[in-house]
């Protein structure tokens, strides 16, 4: 196809930023969205490449996964260009067009190596695949009481000086940090993150409700994988979970595989938090898109069996959830609308990462990060910055 031509996805339902067009079209030119309208408004140009479908097909903005470790036998902690390329190539299959390469609790040397690699990759990425829009530092500044699958031997207290070293190593690309603010120096690091425009997320934390309040005052604005790795709800101590429910200052991640939390608990969270503050994540491992078997997570063997990934002692160790399945599950568990899904997969993460001027919704002038879903909500096509990166085979 001529590089100067435009792609028109025609006769579809378009979930644009401000309205849903039942008989709509969207035009992609030079990596950007250049037109959105109803089919009768479309004026064909000589070099237009028209993809005509039917209104049962839905066009939504690409998902932004702010918490993903790996996929297809690649992991951010592999610290190689090839690992990040593999992630970027694979994720469009599930409707993800942008993501934060997510680290985990390891030795300082291993974390720094991963950060240097991801930072360099972000600066140099030119391929038309899913875009690494930053780094999520998950650990090591977490609570030993709430380690989950994070190796306890490498957990340490929050440390502003060490974070500064790591941010420098990452070329300034750490955008989100999961930490336990109740740990020594936790509030100091939270304040520093806020000052430097990095999202401070409460996770793997034993904070009380009041301690979460102090963290919000210091600048925390996010909760890492709700329910998992946190002090739960008690009628005399609401904990991190109660704060996630009640504090409007917080965006809240949720893994909706039905395993990390039961479907009923997804609905409970959704009813309380709503699509205004919820962010769907996968928290997936290298085993996603692979067969059942034993895989590595931070030097620990992880057993993958159909839908679940666990350590030897049965601890849940991330997920093998695909974003497209997260979408289907969330609709099934909560009865939310596709408009709500767009908020939770694209708009909210874009706003939280300060990317909403270019990503997170379908609007003229924004990046052409677009997913076409069929009537079963399967991914039919994914465009990353205007390039077709995935097309479902018949």
C-alpha cells in the first residue's frame, strides 16, 4: 500500500471520545487519526484504502497496559532488546497498543540492568508495534508482609537516593512506582515521586486506612492490583482495600481473570469504584501465549496450568491473562458497557500517565492506536500508530 495513502475503516460502530457512532468511519493518515464521522459524511479520496465491515464491528482505542511483566517467553527482567521487541510484537494480538515494561523485586544490579535496557529501548523504538510508553517499577520498596510472588530476599525500604540512581539509569522513563508507603522513608519517596511527575502506587502494602490517607497527602494516586498484596477490608480497619473503594484521588488497577479475585469481587469493586477510576491490567508473565509448563519469574519456577500461574507453594504469581479476555470477563462479571471498558483500558491509564493529549481515546489528531473488535468482542485488527500490526486469520 502507498505510504502516502490513508486507511479508512468504514461502516463500523466507532467509540469516539465524545460519542458512539453506530454507522461510522475512521480515517488514519501518517500515524494519526485524521477523520471520524458517520458513513454518509465520508468523501473518498483517490489514495484511500477502504476496509468496509459492518456495524457489528466495533472500533475502540487500543488498550494501555500499565502493569505487564512479560508475554510469549519474554520478560522485562530479561534485560534484552529482543525481549521488549517480542512483547511489543505480541501484544497487539490482544488489543494492547501501549504498555509500561514492568520490573519486579530483584537485586539492585538486576533491576538497574532492566531499567537501562528498557530506557534505551524506549528512546530507540521505531518499529510499528505496541509502544513502550514507560517503565513500571514494581518493588523492591514493598512490605515483606505482603510480598506475594516478589522474592522476599530482595525487598528493601524505600530509598530516594537509590530511586534517583535508577531513574537516571532508565533515562527518566520510570513513570509508575509500586511501593509500600508505611515502610521507613515510604512517604519521603512518595513525595519525591509526586514532585518529579512519577505515579506513586500503593501496592504490596500493609498500610492501614489512615496510612493510605497520609500517602495520598504525600502524593500517592494509584493502587496496584486491587485485592492482591494488600491489607484487606475489616470493619474496624478498612485497610488499603477500603481506601481504594472510598478515596476518589486513587486510580485502581484490577486483574479480571476471575482467579486473582472472584467474579463477585470484581463486581463489588466495579460497583464501588466505577469506570471513572478503574484501570484493567494483565500483570502477565512470559508464559502468556505459551503452552502449559514451568517458567521463570525472578529466578523462581512458576507452574502454568490453563488459566493459572503459581509458585511451588501455591502463591499466585502474576497472570496469563490477555487484555481482550480481561475485557470480556469484565463485561460478563459487571454488566458494564463497552464505553466503560474504553475508560478502563484506554482513557484512565492515558490520563494517569499524562498521555491523554495523544492516546487513550479516538479523536482527530491523536495517535492512530486502534482496535477493531468483531461481534464476539474478539480482536479482528489492531493498528499501532496507523500501521496494521495484527489481523485475525479466518
